[in-house]
């Protein structure tokens, strides 16, 4: 079981953003349950829309990419602990968005897989595992 953030999920979707650690995480989904806060729904759509606007992908590709992502079967958690999320953001200088991923990993007691250095550093400081060698 692990929590994945938007940096990893985005690397799964966009061929020009592939990263070995993200590909390792994708392989793990074949045997382990992956989780993300419901926030990931918004972040992925924002990422793909931004890519459309920059002419990196076409709108038809967005629909295909979202379908393939949905088919991965990642579990989403709709109810973060508000107080804990706010405190993590304050304590570690995180955006509330990044703190939401960290809060979920803490609550589930599992590793957080991210390519975001600031979030990875905060995860290490609070004792959340980063058990993939190639993660930041």
C-alpha cells in the first residue's frame, strides 16, 4: 500500500515526463493498492488542460489519458483530516495541496511516492517512508 501524488501520476500520463521512479510506482500498482486524496482528480485535469493550452497534447488525448488513468484502479480518499493537513502545511512550508498527500500517507501509515523534493523532505521529517530508491 502506498500514496501517490500528482507529480508521479502526471509522469504516468505524459510520455515526455516519464521518470524511472514513477514507472516503478506504476509497476507496484499491479500488486499493491495505491491511494491518493480526491484532490488528485482536480490536479490531473488541471495538468492535462495546461498541456492542451501549451499544445503538448490534444483534447482528444486528454480524454484517453484520463480513461487510462481511471483504469489503473487507484483508490481515492475523500476526507482528509483538516486540522492535521493545516498543521503539516504550516510546519513544513507545504501548500495545502501537498500537505493533503502527506496527511493521507500518515493516516494510512504507508509510504508516499512523490517526485516533489519539498514534499519528499517533509515526508522524511515526519517519518513517512519513501521506500523507492529512485524517489527524491
